């Protein structure tokens, strides 16, 4: 990412920025009894209408962490914005997802491939945490924002 020609900004893939948000919020998302696997679910395409984040519990079941819905026209659809479930909460994740979802045109659309729309994130290494922080910082700078969430005590 450091070799960007003057006047041109590379777009980060949506999959990568979503993964980075989860990695940077890792400690907020896992409960002690859980296995350390998170799924990010969405419908791939030009823009995302919603995403859901799930955590694998110690019982082999998936627990909904949160969901984010974009505003939509038809009545009866879920309301827009971020909702946490099952005693999960992460102010940092909420802020990052809000930024990502509201600036989707700044990211490269996810490719529609078999299995597309489901990202698996496992316990991040220290190197993956550092890469996620660099990715998010780069994305925020491209948006003219400052990324202030620097995780402490990375995995």
C-alpha cells in the first residue's frame, strides 16, 4: 500500500476492511468459553445492504454478535444502523462499521465467488493485528479521517 502513485489511491477490498475491523475488536468480541472463530456474513455486490457478525460458541453453535443494516425504502424491513446481540458490545467495532458502511464507495466491491459473502476470522496473530491496524489507518486517511483506535496488548 505504500507505493501509491501520486493522485491515485488504491481501494481496499471490502473483505479486507471488514476483517480488519473484526481483528481490531477481537478482545471485545470473544467470551471466555468461545473457540476463537468469527464469521462475517453479507451479500456481496456493489454495495452492502446489511452484514452480520457471528461468534462460534464453546457448544459448537453460532451466536449473533451484531448486525448492521443500511437504510432501506420498503416498510417492514429491519431498521438501519448497528445492533449488538447476546451481551456483545464493542464501541470500536460499532464506530469502524459505521465508517465502513457509510463510505462503501471508497472500498473495492467484494468479488462474487463461491462462498462469497462469508468471511471467517480466527484468532489473529500479532502480525495480523498490526496489518489490520495499518489497513484501517490507511482507509481512514483516504476518507480524510483520523483512526484513533490503536489496540493495546494485541494477540
